C-alpha cells in the first residue's frame, strides 16, 4: 500500500470529528468538505456565498499545495450549498479557478452545515501524474 500523508488545515473541528483536511495516497489526493472558516476563526464572508467560496478555495489551494499538488491536478469538485438559489454566485468563484481546468463537478444542496453561517462547502479530488 502507498504511503498515506495527512494534511491539516488547523480547523478546530479536525480533532473533534477526527478528520484531515486532505489525504494523499500515492498519486491520489482527496480534500474533504471545506468550510469558509476565516483565518482568525469565525466565518469568512458571512452572508455572501461568493466570498465564502473564495475563502474555501483558498483553504483548498493550501491543502493541495501541502499535499504536493495544485488546482491543475483537480479532477472532481463537489459544490455543496444550503440554498440552490445561490448556485450562480458559487459557480462564479468556482469558474475563476476551474474554467480552463474543467474538472467534473457536482452541485448539490443540503439542509445545513455544522455552523449555520456557512452557506457553502467544497470538496475536491486530485490526481498528480507520475
């Protein structure tokens, strides 16, 4: 079995729930549901899904970098919203990173997240070539 590298974002929820922001096994990297947690704590872009998506993508970019990859290696994204009416603003932020990369993408709505101020979470999977 390939080595398993765990990547932390420092989220206060990681030890409570028992998860890593990302895991790399061989060439495959999975970045779990990433919330718009502000650098100093709390919620970034409260009430604005576009700003929240930008913060989430910033966190994901750092996790990918820490795992030895970049956005160009992403093959799948999942955009998870609390309100499907917000999809266009979330899509705008997503396209700013992925318009040319064009990973497969799923957009879905859920009833809520751990913090009710979070409007969005994103997940990505990446494959780094040999």
